[in-house]
């Protein structure tokens, strides 16, 4: 800083660059960041080149949209890679546990005296319906 001063908040120094669509493009933080100066570039294209671009804008738009979709898809795949790995590990562990339980079926039936606790026909189902009146209101109509 000028004159030997110091910044009160050393961690809040930096800049953020946004696109015209409101998306954050870049962010940088610095311990000692004093000033950022920026100005737009001068026109780099000639009048004929600008007219050509305006004329072919739809073609360029399709190309850019395709590239944007490909980048978004690649970013999505990269972001979900960890979730897919966790899901695969979970499914493998679940399959191993199912196999382990199937291997224990005989011992379980011997322990329970021949009773198969996984057989649905061994269970008795009762359906009970319970109706509760929450409130009543009587209106007298003349």
C-alpha cells in the first residue's frame, strides 16, 4: 500500500472475473493485492470481417452450442465419477452380503428347527383398517 499502510482484511484481496451471461469464469485471491486496471480492447476486426461474422452468426452459434454441450457433458461426467465409484462399491458389497446370507441359510434353518424365516408362506397377514374422525361440524339449514 501507498505510504506504508496495510490492508485490514488480508484474505479478502483479489478479483473475480464474470462473463456477460453472469457465470463466474475465474477467481483469484492474493495476500497483497493492491489494484486491478482493465480496459476493453480496441476493435481488432475490419468492417468486412465483422459483416462476415454477422452474416454467418447462426453457423457459429451452432458450433459454439455443440462445444458448450460437450464441455458440460464432460464436466458432468467428471463431477459424478466419484458418486459412480461409490455406487459401484456399494452394489458389490451388497451382492457379497446377499451371497453370504444365502450361504448361511442351511445353518439358520437348522438353528430354527427347520423353519425357513425367508419363506413368505410361513407368515400370516392380517389387514386392519382404523378410521378416526378428526372433527365434525353440524350446520343448521333452514
